[in-house]
């Protein structure tokens, strides 16, 4: 124990005597550690952000979208058969056809020019049904959502997003006021609770109207029954897989197509999350590997400095051996010096990684996630790099013959 304590004291003194060289040696390791931490943190943060955005679309959700369509929702080259229609949605809502489907919401969307009494704005206008609220897990902050009777009567009512409300109405409550959508007057009956962005769209900047009103007054599609997508929700997370199979089987039979020639695609929340996680995982590994090269460079730097240190301290090594120091003691000292450089470089690198995460998160608009396991692994790696890089210089120092070392200039 005393031998290790003396070795540690001697090693610290030797490194302290060459502060600038020691600092520059640690620089390579700390940059490598920080780069790996931030790269992995960025990957994990991106994965979490994408997963949160997908989950914000709704709960236990299934999305049916056309795989081949031209403007108006018709199959490209397929004649006059619509890829997705309100009839498809009605069929999927039948419990005899899809018993594990809890709610169905056909939707159509288009960009709309909005005008209130005080300003104009452009937003996404969505035509759908009351079950949209359930499927997309949305709530109304003020007012109410439209009813099935308002869908049946093609009422000119609209529910708007919180950001849309802020842009159109600067004073007073938007509920009860009138907004013009592409020249058609609509009464605002509700404002959606804020949800934020989801994938490529801003869920707070939207206008929701009855699907019948959309198709008769706002849509440019050739068919009034055509819809751009159908959102469905399973009864619960456990029944989502069964619901997926029921939806796909029913649509294949209804459209009289096979899986290879299907004119629609069916995807689930889980599959979207899995795909996103796979892509971001591959990118994280790739970028982490590139950042890891700097760790290798740092290790080479430690080895180089330790070799230089051995060359400069030949007489010291010879004198210590002449006074009775064993080759094991000499080897231990140089390994401890290399280990100290690795650990200190790792600790400073970890600190730099946390500081970088705190700085980058608000700049990038996403959370850079740095986990405790990743931090501990970084410290272990930095210690390992120091020790591995010090093995050859330490062995070389231990093999020096005392007489040759003392003779050296």
C-alpha cells in the first residue's frame, strides 16, 4: 500500500513538473471524450424528439395513406377508382369488420387562406369527423368541437389551433367570431389546446372543419368522397397489432388488390417509432465512431509524451534502479502517470460534454441527452486509453540497465 502511495505521489510530482506538456497531452483525450458524449447525446436527443413527435400524433394510432395518388386522390394511371374514400372509413368503423379498432377519423387537408376582421393568415385546413379528437388525442382549450349532426348538415363551423387563434384574433375570445376560409365564412366554435410541432407540421397552426363541409366548399378534389388519409386508434396498446391486421385485410378485400399491388399503405405508431429509432441509431453509431477516432489520436498522444518522458528521464531511472528500485516499480510509476493523464483528461472531457450539452440544447432547439452510463463508460475508456498507451513506454523504462542509464547524457 505504501509503495502505491509513494508511486502516486512521485507520478503527480513528475506530471506537475511538466504542466504544459501534461495539459496538452490531456487535450486530445478530453476533446475525444466530449465529442463522443455530445455525438451520442445528440443522437439520443434526436431519437427522443422524433419519438415524442410521433407519439403526440395520437394514442395507439394506425395511419392509412394512399400509396399511389394524383391530385384529387385518384390512382395514378388507375382510372376512376379513389385510393381512399369515406366509404373505406365507414367500413373500418364497423365492429364486425375491425373489432379491435376503437375510433376512425378520415381526413382531408389543404392549405387555406384565412381572414378575420383584423388580419389575414395562411394555415392548414383539415376536414374530418368528431372521432378525430379521440384518435389524435387532442383536447379543446376553449369552446367545443363540432358534432356529428354538424357534419351531417355540412355546417360552416371551425375549430382552430392556438397559434392560429393568436394570429387571427388579437383581442377577445376567438370563440363565436367569424373567419373567412378561401372566401367562405365560418364560425369559430373552439380553440384546440396547444400541442406543439409534430414531425413536419405545426399542430397548433391548423383549422379543423367538418369533412362534409370541406369536401363541398373547400376541396379541389374531383371526388367528394375522396380523403387524403384515415387515422384509426386501437382499443389499447395490446390490440394494436390485431387492429393493424384487420384494417389491412379489410382494405385489401375492399379494393380487390393484393399486398404487392396495394394502392394504400398501413403503418402504426410503433412501426414509425421503430423506423425512426433505427435511422437515428445508425447515425449515432456512425457519428460516434467518427468522434471516437479523436480518442485514438489522444491515446497516441499520451504514448508519444510518455516515450519522450522516458527519454528525458533516463538518468533518473538509472539512479532509482541503482538505489534499489525494481523494474516493476519503474513500470508502475510510468503506468500510473499515463493513467492519471487519462483519468484527468476524461474528467475534464466529461465536464466539457455536460457544458456543451447545456449550450447546444437551446441553440439547436432540442435536448442533448447525456446519460450516467455513457458518462461512466467515458471515464473507464479514458483510463483504459491512458493505461494502454503507457504500457510500451513503461516497459521500455523498466528494461533500462542502471549502468547504461547512468552513463546517458
